[in-house]
C-alpha cells in the first residue's frame, strides 16, 4: 500500500515538474511579453517603483529625454497623489519574436486622489491613439523581459514648477 502511494506521489511530482519546466521554458515569446506587460501595468497601478525599475531596461529612453531613473522620478511625482489607480487596457495588439516584442494598447485610467490625480486621469483618458511599449529580453531566461521605450504620440509632459 505504501509503495502505491509513493509511486503515485512520484508520478504527481514528475507531472508537476514537467508542467513547471514547460511554463518556464516552453512559453512562446508572445506569452512571455504578455506576462511582462501585465507585470508592468500592475507595478504602475501599485506604484511599486522597485518592481518598475526591474522591468525597465537600464538603457530605457523615450521621446521626452527620460532614462530609467528620470522616468521613475517623474512617475513618483505625477502618480504619488493617487489613493487608488487602475489602468484599463483595451484593443491590445502584441507582436513578439525571440528576444524582442512590441505591445500597443489603449489605456484608460480610473482612480482618485489628491494633487494632479484628477487632471492626469482626464488628460490620459482623452487620448485616441494607443500607447506603444517596446520590449527586449537581453538574457536567456524567459522572465528577463524589460521595456526599452514607452511611446505615445499625443502625450505632452508639461513642465511643472516645484
């Protein structure tokens, strides 16, 4: 009886191990980028700056002259007044190959807070064009995806006097 239970447990662990190996190494680049994009959205919603820093490439740049550090500083400045923040994504398209990916998505904000928060929600929600996220995976592990650039044609970041 004990041998049957042990064999059953061994088979169960083997199946679980194979499933875990497939999940880590067998997912397509599209699935990997989709997971990275979801992590990025979640990090912004939670204002998890350390997670966001890990998801942004060290060579991150954008049309506003941001690098990774200045983008996070501006994110802290503009998003710190939110008590709650939800990013609703729709009309998402995703293209990915081994090591590179691009996501375009309409993003609508929901949230409340103080300071700039209401102005930011109204401003972002008026956009009629999607956001574009450029991803790369410089390593060999499927969880190493990093965003290299975030772009939006309609976005203008005003200079705020401190």
